[in-house]
C-alpha cells in the first residue's frame, strides 16, 4: 500500500480548484485512497493508496489528473509528443542481463526543491512496488544540459568502468559500488549472477548511470534551477518500462513540460518512446446493467467513462496509456461504478434463502486426511505454484501437461503443480537435518493440461522416508485407507521414471486408474539430495470420490 505526501496548495493548483481537506478526503475514494492527515504548518497532505495496479496515482500529478476528470465532465487532453533527434543506441551485450530501455526528454519548466522531491517520490514508489524493487524496472532522472546525445546502453565487465556515484565522495568501479555504496548493497541481488553489468554513457563517454543501481553524481543529479530533464527506465519487462515512461511523461506534462521523443535503436529493431498508444476494449450495455443494476443511457455511460479518463465511442472504450490494469470489461465497468458512486447504487432485498452445507468431496477429502493422520503421517501445505524443473526434471519424467505462468516473478513459481509427490520430495529434501522416520502427506488441487483443455483435480499424496521405507509399507497404508472407505482395488505393475522398476504400480478401482504407488528411484533421491529410501503414494481424490459415492 504506497503512501505519498504532497502540498495541498500544489494539488489545488494542478486541479485548478480550491479543495478543502474534508472534500479531499471524500474525493480520494475515487482513487481507492485514504486521507491519512494534513499538517497546516507544512501544508503537507499524506495519502495511502490501496490499489497497487494504478501507479499513475502514486504522485500528486496523477491524483490531480483523476480529480480533474471526476470534478469535470470531459476526458483530459492527450499528450502532444514533440519530435526530436535524440537517440539511445542499445548494444546486444545487455540482452542477457537487462534487455529493455525507454526514454524521453522533458523541457521548459524551472525545477524547485519541492518538485525534485515529488519526482523522486514517484520514482521510488514505482521502482519499489510496480518495478519489484528495481528488478523488473528502474527509473533514472538526469540533468539534460550535462548530456551529449546519442546515449549508449551496453553491458561491461564490472571492473572496466568507474565513476563517482550519486551522493558519494569517491570514484568506484561497478563491482565496488555493489559492495560499498548503500544502494549497491541494497540492490546487488539483481545482478547476482551477471557476468557483465549495465551501463549508460553519452557520446562523450561520460557515464550517466549504472542501472538499476545508481546514477552518476555529475550527470545523474537533477538540481534546483534545472529546466530540462532526461528520463530513462531500464528493465526486464518491456510492458512495465513502457508503462513507467507513460506515467512519468503524463506527470511532467501536467506540470507544463514539453515532452520530446527519444529513438531507441536495438540491434534488431528500432522504436520511438514514449509509446502513448491507447489500447481499446469493448463493453456491452447489458453487462453494465447486469453487473451494476443500473439502467444507464449511452450518453451517461460515455460521460462517466470520460470522467474516469477513458475514451468512448459505440461501446468501444479507449484505455489511457498510463493504465495497464484493464484486462476485462469488468475492469471498465468497475470504474463506471466508482465514478457513479457506490453509495448511489440502491441495495436490493434478498429474494432467495439457502442453507450452507459442506460439499461432499470436501467431507470425503477431510476423511482421507484424518486417515492419513491416523497412520502417523504429518500434513504439510505447499504452494500451488512450482517449477517444471521440480515437477519433471527432478522426478526423472517427461512433462505430461503443465499450465505455465506467462510472466512469472521467479522461475521457482513459474508453473502450476500437476502432481503432489514433488512437493513432498522438496519438503523431505529441506528437512534432512530432522530425525527419521519422516512421514508426511498433503491434500490439495493439481492442474493438468490435456490437449486444448485444462482440468483441476483434488489429490492426496503420502511419502515415508527412513532406512526401511519400501513398497510394502506404502501398500499397507493404501490397504488401510481403501478398506476404511469401502473401496476394493487392484494393482497393476507399471514403469514410471520416478520409481524403481518393478516396484511401482497403478491402483485401479472399478476398472479406472485412480492412484499410483511405489519406491522412489535412486536417481530421483540423488537429485533431491536424499540419502534415505522413500516410498510414496498419490490418489486422485476427485476420481475416487465419484466411485465411492456411486
């Protein structure tokens, strides 16, 4: 939940209207924000923002833009970007460390200390929150008058470049910055496995910055009296750096700056930033009515969306370039409701009454869990997200249908689990220092891709790890569970890469495969660093429940 501070008089100036603190407190609800306080002595307002998907609101300029729309009747004007000859040349060396960059130049307004603090505040909030502590995106601001274009973006050996970092008294090379400078120590983790480090230099070979760590104390220091600024953002996700560029371009435009484009020349392509393209999404009047219960006329919908900053024509909605949170028409309709006012939507009486009851499969799963506890197994709870490496490579089998995360934060959480035993193996691997025997189980949802379809299943898995763990022990556990629920089964021998050949089987109930059982193979044990034998069992609860109930 980002918290920002700004001058009330400054907000009033940007909005073009006098706003009392009481009025501001009410208006902040349109920004999903909370009024935290006001100091008459400093004229400082403190606001906390609840929505981490709206970084444009993490500045007084963004809040002013929203309030102008809320208090007015029309959409705010688009930014006019001036053409320029400014260029950043990107070398292929950055591809494997920090491949993307965007930039623009802002000119024409004298900068004071207050505005510098506002810029730095937005910079820090964006980088720490939306930029995931600079790993995904980090912003640099520079005094334009000290820079000679074109700017070069490359990756270099850590000891090959030295400069005086911002707010520091001596020259350091890039590796020394990570060890000695406070920001270097804070963000060194981003470059932990990098052989070369990113570097920005101008045409005179003057170092601008060491992204995403620190700017130069010379070119990268914006001071009072400066009138022109170079903005740049580097990162690992191109959509995020483009969003950052748009957010800052609009913020500076609100201040009266003229925005000049910068050409970005990658080895394989060229583009010009900021990319202020408006995406569009279609909504329907019937969906607006069904979701909000409001009979709104077309003109009313258009007016509400314009006040929220959207364009609207024949139910095609144009999304402002500084917003990346609109993924579905429901997101647009939510903004209609916010501007309309939730307090104006009348509640309806309850027309039907139902008695809540636990689903049968939940009761059945709980019974299986209690039987596992009765056998002396301890329950664990692991994350639904894991990695393909854990699911398959570590288990010595091929991918049998995985749902992967397109834009993941960490490779360790890049796929949805398709079975449970790998989670048990990981837990055993992390608890090698604990006394044996170790007997654990887990119940949960797994997701598997089959052709073009995706299916969810409830499963329960058990694993026993000690010097005498074997197939017989796990079969005895299976016998106990199956007899307790009244299910008759048979076992067919199978070959499975995770289990020892000849000691693995499929469990069949009423002619249907519902589980597998076996002794984990030495190759799998070695990958997980386990020196004790492991026997394991995994049951498809969804399949078994239908048979037992039938």
